[in-house]
């Protein structure tokens, strides 16, 4: 495989992991991929996340490693998510920039100049507090946001 560039779109489900349970959300993204060689590919992925506590725009940068000559690959990267805050009288959602280091695995199918990929990833959020309570005019952040499991499907076309 020579060096190639592709553009794509993606859609996925994010499962947000909290101390008290889970929350599901959606993400929509564009992708720009550059294949360095047969073993590595770089991807840039801007998009938007939609969940009741985790809304906002994000930008991810990922390295995809194809360790053996199969369509299975490893994903290593970093996602930056600008969360849009809000909330009621006693509990608020944090309005902050989150860094989410990402590890995952994917499967890529190529038909002529079209790609279909399926990915499963885990992202660890920093900071890990997503909500806070207001008690006696003091803000208390909960360290309740433990991670995100992402299930994504992407379509890309080689340029």
C-alpha cells in the first residue's frame, strides 16, 4: 500500500461511565486519513457529541497501527472535547475542555476506493468531574466521570 489520503464521515454511540451508572450519547464526525505506509495511518476527526451531560464539539488525532497483514488495527490517540455547561438550581454541568486519551481496536474493509470501518474504543476523561453541586454558595465538583466507551462506524473515500 502506498501513501494515500481519504475523506470520510462517521457516526457512533458513546457510553459515558459514571460512578452511579451509564449514559448513552451520539457522535457525528468528519475524518481525514493519511496512510503513511502499510503499517500506519494518521487520522484527524472533528465532530460533535450529543448527550444529556456531554455536549459539544471535539477534535481527535489518532494513530492507527496495522500490526499484521489483516484489516484489524489498533488505535492510539487524543480527543479534545469542549463541553457546553448548563443545569438547574442545585446541580450544574461543567463547562470545560476535556482531554480524553484514547485506546481502541478497529476493523477496516476496503472495496475499490471506498472504506468501511468499525471501531471500539475506551477514552479516559481529564478532568474527571462532569457535574458539580452548589451548596452554600460553594462549588463542589464530583469525580464521577470515569470514562467513555465508543462504538463507531465510518465511511471514507480515497482521494
